[in-house]
C-alpha cells in the first residue's frame, strides 16, 4: 500500500446537487473530502455516508457562503479537520455553493440582488482569499459559473452577471496563483435536473422539453454529467489547463 497521502478537496455545497456529485466523484478517485452545507444536515450526513462507503475520509462543516463574517471561524474548523487528518493542506478547492433567483430585470428586488452578490461574488472572492494559505502549492481551484454567461434566457440577468464576475475572477486568480503552480478554472454547466431554482428543469415538463430541444445531445443534464467532469479537471492529467472557462452543457445552444 502506498505511503503517499491522499489528496484533500474542499467542496462547498457538497450536500446536494452538483456539489454532492463532485464530492462523490472525487472520492471515487481516492480523494478525501471536506464538504460544506448551509442548513440541511440530513442531506450532508447522507453524502458523507456515501463518501465513507467509498473508503475515503470526509467531514461536513456548516457554512453560509453568503456570510463573510463566518469565514474566519470556518477556516479555523478546516484547519482543525486537516490537523486531525495528519496536518496536510488542501489540494483542491471547488466553489460550487449557490442559489438561483428567477426574476426579470424589471422585477428584481434589491434584496434578492444583494443575496446573489453575497453568495456568488463576495462569498466566492473572500472565501477563496481566506483559504489561500491552506491550499498546497500545485493545487487546483474550480469555480462554478453557468452556461447563462454565454447564452441569455429571460429572468436570469442578475444571476448571470454574478457568474460572469466569477469567470473574470477565475482568470485573475489563475494569473496571481500561477507562481505557486495552482491552476484555476471555471466550469459552466448548462441546464441540469436538480432542485436548483425550485427544480424547474427537473419537474416542469415544458421547461425540460425546451432544454432538450436546444441541446445537441437531446436532453437536460444530470448531476453526474457534471461532478465526474469536475473531478477529472482537478486531476494531475489536466495540470496544464488554467485560466479557462469550460462549458459542460451537452451542447446547449451550440
């Protein structure tokens, strides 16, 4: 058996949807996982149980990624977990956690706009900043964006603006962390059958059919179309990819 320590990934929003799929895909590749969840401990415990069944170490830590004031305490908890696992650093950071708010430009409230800013822009920026000392040189960062930064659908202007900011942030982060050998990329899923945005793509037959009609592969995406792709991007085989936006949409609106 190899004495080489396992890689460790921190995945935000790992209790459900794309974060859960990513965390489990990483575990299948032999990576230990620190996951975050906002409020549903039952879902977090379920994801953790699956990861343990795959023979990997896992810790689920509560975190509201829209609350920057909680980040110092969270980083101390991450340090505690890493210390219990032998004092290693993080090898991978996946900024996945997020919410969807569907509202036209005319109807978007300032409160909802601010929620999107706090979670998708301010949260991603300052959580990454806080965790930089804990990420190993030669590590990997993946930030979740959206296909909506390339194509436009009514009702998602504010959300897409935030994700556009994530893509710009990812390029600058790649430039600044290049001297440490850390790669940074953004991934942009298309429409996926999850509970995101109230589960519209999954549960609304008309929306589901529309997505299928504009997707080259003829169907909406599933969480497990995304998680394994992200896990692959984090692997050593993709060490020369950085500063890129990688769309994982099945060819939506090609």
